[in-house]
C-alpha cells in the first residue's frame, strides 16, 4: 500500500510543475489561439510514457497525450538535450494543428544520466499548411490537411535541428508565428524539465519514480471506488453527426457501456464505418472523450493521469468513425466527432445514473477558419476560432447559455483584438434567444456571431448539429440546430454545416450555434 | 500630512482602520507624544461604519483625525450582489457582452456549472447604433435620437447608475463622451469606459466599467456617512493597488478600492520588512479559511488581471494569490485512500475540534495541538484555552478510516497530524510558487514575512521547502493591515491603449504620456502632495507583432532593449530583430508620504532565558522531544532563541525546527535564519 500522505504531497508537487509549464507557454506564445484562447495542455510523464500529472487545460488533449509520448518513444531514441515533436494522428497525434512537443528528463548521476520521465505540451497551431488556411479543411485524406510531422527531433543535444525547422517552416502559411509558438512550447518544456530535475535532486530519482507510480495507483483506486457506486448493467445509446461535408448522410455512433463491479467496458461496435470527409476520429481522440466523460460523471477530484483509465476497457473497431485507419481525413474528428462521442456516452450513462447527467449540449465547436492575403498589412493571414453554444439542462439547473462545452473550453478572441489583427469586422455577437430546448429545466441558448468581410477571403466551416439536434432528457425538448448563413449582394442564403467557400469584400457571414437540450417535461 | 501641531493646538492623530470579519483594527499614531497604539474592537458586519465610529470616538476623542481606511463595502456589494441599480449601454450588436464573457466555463469537469450572474441583467443592457473601427475612425455615426427612449426606460426603472462602454472607445471616445454627458445631465451616476479604463479587450473593459458603476454609489453613501459623522481633518481610503487616495477622488472610482482589504497587509509587510532591511519579500498571510500570498521586489507587484465575484476588473491591484488552505481546513480520506486537507473548512463555527464548540473533524489547528506545537493553554497568548482531548479524538476517528503504519515512536494520531501539516504545506508551497517562480521571481533571495494568525507554525517549514533563507514575523502581526494603511503612499494609475508600430520613437511615446502626466500632477495636487513628494513613472506595454500578451517596461530611450531583455529573462528567448508593437502607455503618479515612526529599541543581550515558560513534548519532523516554550511578550530586542522551540505570541504561535535560529530585532520583529532541510 502506498503512503497516503506522501502520495498526496507529491500530487501537489507534480501538478505544480505542469501548471508552471502552462503559465510559461501561455505567456510566451505568439498566436492568439494559444495566448488568448488557451488552446493547449501541459503534462508530466513517467519513464514509460504514462501521464502522471496534468494541469487542467483542454479535455480533448487529456487521454490522448500519453499516446504522443509513446509514439515518440517507439520511433526515437532520446539523449540529454533532445526534444521531439509530433502531430501525426496515426502516430500518437489527434489532428495536424495540434503539435505536441516532448522532452525527456534526464538526471545526472555520478557516471551516467538516468531517464526520469518526460514533460510534454500540446498546442493548437493556427496553421500547419495543407489545402486551406488554418489547416481545418474540408478534406478527404490526411495529406490535404497539412504538413504531417511524424516523431522527429526539434532539438538535438541542446541545438536546434535546423533541417527540421526549415522543412516545417517551408510548409506552413505563417512561419514566423509558428517559430514563436514552437519556441514558447520549448520554453514550457524547459521549465518543466528543470523543476522535475530539482525534485529528483531533492528526493532522489528512485523515490520520485516510486512516487509517480504511487500516484498512478492512487488514481486507479479512486476510479474503481467511484465506478463501484454506479448500478451494474449495460446501457446503450446512439446519436449521429450530420454528415461529413461530402455526403449529407448521417454518421451514426453507437455505444454500449457495461458497468461491472469497479470496472467499465465501453464498446463502440456498430458505429458507422469511417467516411470520406474529415469527421473520422483517431483512437486517441476516442480515448480522450471516454476519459473526459468518466471524469465528469464520477466527479474525479484528482489530477487526470493514466491511472484513471486503467479500470476502463474500450472497444473501438478499426476502420470506424471512432478509430480511423490511415490515411483517412481526421481534422474534424478531434473537434466534432469527439463531441458526439461524449453525447452518446452521456446518453448511455443517463440510463444508469439520471441524477448525474445533463441533456445534450451544443455538440459541436462551430469551427471557423478564415484565411487569405491581408492587404492592410501586406502579409498572408490565417485565423481560427470556435464558437460556444447552449449547454444541456440538468435535473436541477437550466443549461448555461453561450459557452463552450465538453471537449473544449477555449476563450473567444476579443473583437477589439481580432479587428486590429485581421481584415474583417464583427457586427453582432449575441445570445440566440429561443434556441435552448424547452423543459422543466431549459437548455442553454446558443450564440450568434456575424462577420463582415473587408476584403475577399477563404472561409472553411466545420460545424455539426445543423441537422441533428442536441437531445433533451426525461421528456425535455431538443435544442435548436445551428445555422450558417451568407449574405452576398443583399441576398441571404443558408450554407451547409461543413463547407469551404470564397468570400468577397462586403459579404456578411452569420453563424448561429445550437442550443442545449432541455430536461424534464414542462 | 503635517507633522506639526495644528493651529488650534488640538492633538493630532494618524489613524489606520481595517475592517475584518471579526475585528476592526485601529493603528493610532499621535505625533504630539510619538505614541503608536494598536487597538481592536469587534466588527459590526450589519453596519461596518458603526465599529469604525465607535473606535474613533474611543481612540482619538477630540483631536484632528487623519484617517486612512480600507473598506470592504465595495467588495461586499459585488459578492452579495447588493450594488446600485445599474444599467449598461453599448454598441449595437453587443448587449450580451457581459452574459457571454469569454465563452468559457469556470470548471472543465463540471457538467452543471454555476456561473455568477452578471451585475447588470439583459433587460437593463441597451444598444445604441454607432461603430468605430480599430483605428478610431467612425464607421457608423452615433444615432443620437435612440438615447431618448433609453433614458425614458432608465427613469421608469429607477436606475441610479449607468455604465457606457462602446467598441474601440479607447481609440476614439467621442461617442462615449457624448452619451455620458447627456446621461449626467439627466442626473445619473455615469461611468464611461474611456474614462475609467481606455484599454482594449471589450469584455474586460466593460466588466470593469460596470463594476465601477455598480459599486461607486454604494461606496459614496458609506463614505459620505463616515465623513459626516467622524469629521476627519483628512480622509483617505486605501485602493487595491496599495496606494491611498482621498475620499473625494475615490468616490467616483469605486472599482479602484475593491480589493483594498488584503492590500493593507502587503503594504504593512513591505513597510516593516523594509525597516528590518529586507526589500525582497514573500508575504504570507495564513488565516482560518484561506491563505494570501504576494511578492514584493522593492516595489509591490501589481497585476491587471483580478476578478471579484466572477467579474474581471482590469485596474491595477496588488498581485495576491489566494488558496483555500488555513487553520480551519479539514482533513478527510478520499475514495483513493489519500489523506486530503481542505478545501472544506470548519470556519469560525464550529471551528476546529479543539475549540470545543462541537467540531468533530480534525483541522490543521487540531493537528498542531496534537503535535504539541500549539499549547492548549497558550493559544492567543493564553487568552483562550483549547481542548486538546477533542483534537486527539478527532484524529483517533480519522485513524480508523485510513490505512497507515505509524512511524516508529509516534502514535497514529501524531503521524496523521504530521501528515496533515505536510499536505497543508504542499498546498501553500504551491501558492508561493505561483506567486514567485511562475512570475519569474526567485524565492531564494527573498524573506518570508508571515502575519496571519495561523502562519507562525508553518512559516519556517515553507521557507525551507522553497530555499528561502529568512522568515520575518512582525510584532502585533494581526494589525499589520491597519498599520499598512498609514504607510501607504498616494498612488494613481493611468493607462491608454495606443497600438503603435515598431518605428515609434522614445520621443513619440513621451508625447503620448503628456496628458496623463498632467492629469497625474493635477490629481496629486488635489491630494495636497507637494511637487517634492511627487514621483511620476512612465511605462509602456510592449509585445512582438503577432503576440497577444505584453510586457511592461519603463519608458526610457532604452525601452526596446529592455523589452528584449525582460522577454529573454521571463520566457527564455527574445527576438531583437522582430518588429514590436506598443500596446499601452501607462503613468503612475505617486505622492510619497511620511509613515509613522516605529519604536526602535537598543538590543539587549542574546540570553532569552527570562522569556522561557517551560519545556513540553513536541513532535518534531519524525520524533518526540522535550522542547522549550517561550512567552513572546517577554522576548526583548536582542534576544536569541534556537530551535527546536515554540514561541507563544499574543496573536500567533511560532514553531522553530532544530535547524532554525530566531533573534528579536530592534523593532521587535522575530527574524529567523532558516536552516536547510535535513536529508
């Protein structure tokens, strides 16, 4: 049995390391996506790549980060001063804009240095090349989505691996920003590494390794304990994405959650086969979604680590929407499919523990990328944002309006920051009244955001719940689906949920995000 | 503030007043006989002014009162949502800016988030047709007629206070100013964002503007009443930035004093530490339910990223980090079998088990009793007797819930108590790291200044964990905040967002500060600050083009080099060839005041045996030993005490471990040389 005092003390020490990394990354980064919207995560890993402690950042990164570290471990051999990066979804990444930077932590002994573990951080880059600016395209294979980075070394023996940097920068639209953000990611890992080395000096490598192991065991015990409180049984649910942007045929995700004594099996068998469009999730994304749901439902009040997932067995058949095969397109899998995986899991668990589960939230991130040539500043630009919506109502509370839910929690970009930096203008940013599902408790309202373009630009929309609706629970009504509209030369028309279009000067685009589902009959 | 007797030969009093949850503290200095007194009376939460007036009558009857006051009225108005009837007017399309905020939820893993409602409801949020672009050019002219119907609604609804915040008003305030003028003419209390915070980011600016509109009328009523009833010669209040400001200037700017409570403690800590020769300090204020920490590197560190009751405020406030860990924090065993401390707290009622008021669960305070570090008959200098048995019983019960093998020589209750202290310390060590290393400051060159009631038992262990060489515990630490009020300079902050390009010269930036410097001088003049006492500092917020956070550096001809250097220090890299943007220019106008002289005594011999009480069993880091206890009230300047030892003070108890050596300095501070960790 691990020491219940020491484990608790070390938990604080290790989380503190991840938090300091996050503070450093946010402050030093260049792009508004990282600084203003905080679209990044930082974590500490043991020597085999288990995530030991993580600062509370973006849920979609949580379960998936260890697979990036493991991906690097499988491909590379590390020496002191080396730093790796990876974004390949088929080698531990999630989608290409998320670049994960991994640093080994070596501790110097008398004769040789010992590997203590890793620190890593993942940040969403505003552009990594590919067919459309912002690298969240309407793609049909991964090669269109951007520059694929398998595990490679960003730094070798403390020196920049210049060839890799040059190659990457030649393949992205805004290289200066990428350099700045990557340097910030390096700075974050550097401070994390220093702190871990300090801890190793203070307590000894072996003790620290044992402490990390104890922390994993502790999280596992805690998860088992809390799983034991759920009623034993098998609970099934299904829901669908609107389509993949090419064939507007719903893409169905099925799940059966089996709760046994202190264990759970999550089986996605029966889920639709992977599609041509980018709504395919790679396995790490599915894993993150499952980790998120159990963490919320069990009320796990501990730092997320790999131990939390040990009692949960996932069956995700290969070649389906929840475990895509190379080289299928995956850009929207991370941001949209992940949300629907959460929806079906909550729908299933609502049958097991209705008191703990809210109706469906907006179920999309309303991804919008705008790119082109900024004539004002004489440079190319790429801008990415996501828009909050209605949250689902609960048994005892109305759903919150105009917020991000579940797998993301990124901030909006202030209008006054955005208009200064990019050639478009926001005309309206408001709550979308009447969009929340009716019920004893009302679903939260979605948002309306209207863009006026000051020059032509390329716009890509990856939005879901434009056809299907966020479900209500216990006879509560569904939330309203979202809507995308474009006004050109005074004529307004609806746009599909997922599309890529050329927009002219003076065009006006309006995104209306979905409302959350209601709870209980009115 | 004149040191001389006034013309009518009345006695002069300088009075610092701090309102706490339980006590209202007074520090009263009389220049006539150079006496400095510290007094407390019970607070009157339903009407805080009552205790203030009572105390003034008692401690400064018939005299000229120069009062500095830290008020919690504005903070409470927000926390309890009991501010003025406030409306809000903004640019067409954006009335929901307060409802949407930054579109994030406060906790990631909470499926049912509870989000504090904005101070102004949607119904009282109004839009006017108007628009500026990012350079301040008028895109859509103001539809002046629309204001009429809004004014009508405001009057029908008996609205008192109106916040006006238009997009890009910091680049061109003409629309905002026109609306503000009209509303003022109609008798409303008006806060325009371009007056209170001409800085970009619409949500944060609007929130700050609305907070000001919401609290200022309430603060105004409170201060008006005090001013009328206590007839001070001079009346200042402490602001959240740690500077004082005259009541007449404070009244329209309630947002500036919103976090003045904890600010007094930091100013006081800086003052006493400075006298003792420490200019680089970590302040550590551990109370019953929470702990406040901050960093002072000669100057008090301020931030513009504070939040009160769910509302961001972007005026400079002292950078204080708070964690929910205090003497009353409760222990429990969680589902994974770990011992946890907090965030639950026994509060004041029932309080820790050892208070004997029915508390059954062990708190941090109970842990110290079980370890013998907090003598049951020496609490608050012996004013209150603790029930040690109740503390032991609480740990006995906890021991039944946990799987733990006690260390040799300790029983399970002592071992758990020791663990509880280690965990509470881990919480607070994290807080101290946030405020120091995460802000790029090295704690190893600082002193830890502890002034909370529960702090003395933790200060040395925390200092040791962070490599901090010295701990300072001031005398009468509990009234440090009231003393800080008297030591606070006059301070006024001004900011303007400018968004200037890379080729902006030093001279051009200086020009940008001219208006603010003039305003600062006028405001200081109104504060009766002579030109000799006035200090103007000019700074600029700079970032590399493309970045969205900025770094504040002094405005000198070297500003570019300084920026690269500070960036390098803070983030490990810099780009001297990359273009920069100048985001904001700032002016800080300071009026230096003379703080009250603190009595200084000659040092006696180091022999402290006259202060010795007795020896008792105390659990040290891993064993039990007989440890000498000292009465703090008998310790004299010059005395030295080596650990292990317990110093029983009137408002805190200090634990010295084996490696720690304390001495009493000429100002009666306890200065502790903290030894390194043992193994």
